C-alpha cells in the first residue's frame, strides 16, 4: 500500500502528542502541525493534504472547496459545528469526530460549577486572598444548599445522562427537556420529563447539554432569563452560542438570575475586556470540560485511528457525515 500520504494538523489549539504520532508513524506516515484557523490559512498549509486533523479550524465551504486531495478531516471533539458537513460530503471527504470520550469529565465539571457558584467559592477565595478573611461570611450571603432544589437538564444525551448519578446524592429533584426524550430511560434514571418552558420557570439549576444547531442558537436569551427564578444558576458545558451572552450579562447585573458557570463562551477566543469577566458571580473556565489527562489520551488516539482507518480504506468508528459513504467506499 502507498503510504506516502500528507497528514496535516492545521491548528495548534491542542499540540500534537506522542499518542497520535505513535499511531500515525506505525502506519508509515508523519504529521505536520501548523497554526491555521481561518479558511485562507488552512488552504495555504493543507491544500494538497490527504488527511487533516483539527480542533478549531474553520472548515467552511470555501475551505473545503480549496482542498485538492483530502480524504478525511478528523475533528478533535464531540461537535462538528466548525465543519460544513454538506460541503465535505459533496466533495467526498469523510469527517470523523469523537462523540464518546469525555462524558464523565464533563459531567463532573458540571457538578463542580454548580457547587462553586452555589457556595460562591471564587468570591470567598478572592476575599481571603485580599486579606479580608473575616469578611467571607458576609460576601457569600445567599449561598445555598442543594437539597430539595430542582435540577434541570436541557438535552438528555449521553453527557446529560452521565450527570444524573452525580446529582442524585444531593437530594435534588431532576427534570429534563429533550425534543427526542426517551421516556423509558427517564423513568429508569428517576428523571421527570418536562417542557422547555416548565424547566426554565421552575429549575433552580439549569445545565445545557444540546448540540449547536440553527434551532438551538441563543436558546437562552433575554426572554428565558426573565422567566427564570432570581435564584437560578445557569451552567453551560455544551456550546457557547447556546446562550445569548449579552443577555446573560444583563440578566446577571439586574439580578434576574443568581449566577452562571460557563465552560464555554459565545465567542472563542473571547475578548479579554468582555464585561462577563468583571462579574464576580460568573465563573468561566476556558473550555476545559474534556481536559483531563485520561480523556485527552482517549481523544488523541481516537482521532489518529480514524485518520489511519480512512487512509487504509477502512470505515472509522464515528463518521459525522455518513451520507459520504455513498461516494466513498470503505470496508
């Protein structure tokens, strides 16, 4: 088999490691990494690539049309909203992703953000470090205990379901909204299925676990925040644009909701001067939901294997655009 393939990792959001290199080099190839995000940058470094690896590269139709030989784009992560799947399919490019590698990690971060917001841990930490140890009880006024509260999951996929066993020991009622709800699974896990309106109006904690689609962009905006309890805590470990960030800032400042724990932001990388960073009751963690040593190893190995599989003529485990198989024959 000809293994003189050009493999390009277009961006440096996640520096390549020994885990990818081992799999790719065993296949008889090497990989070059660049710092390209924008379409014109990607075309410049990967125009003649046979395979592309990416975390956050913008693969618009323009980008994909400029790729001359590409057989596969391997996306590091669960979502593929940075890749135009329709254009890739039309071009006969297989797009792979990694839907299962970090459920436990994201579920645990969800819990951590809820507890940190509820107990106002960052405010207390800031107060102590400023030399005002005796003021901590006063500055965290309003901190709550979770028992007896309502925890709402927006979306009930794999990650949301992984959150449930972490929440149950806290004695909260768990409700969930999903347009494709599996009612039998709900019953099995002890979760009540509710409408979206019921969830945002009654939940003390709201956690987002849905993909970013045209129908879910800004699913939490000014109207939704206005209808929430003024004690509600919103957590987002999904996609930043699920929340209208300007509306969130306004809701926090005006006391319409209590706090927010955000692993993701609407615009990434964010403007360091963004007003959201000046709010003490908003925690931002920089998109680290999957960033544990163990999860990153699984992610890296999965992407590398998917690249090698496609170049070998094999069907990879997870294809984001399965319709491409009508054009590309893989064993």
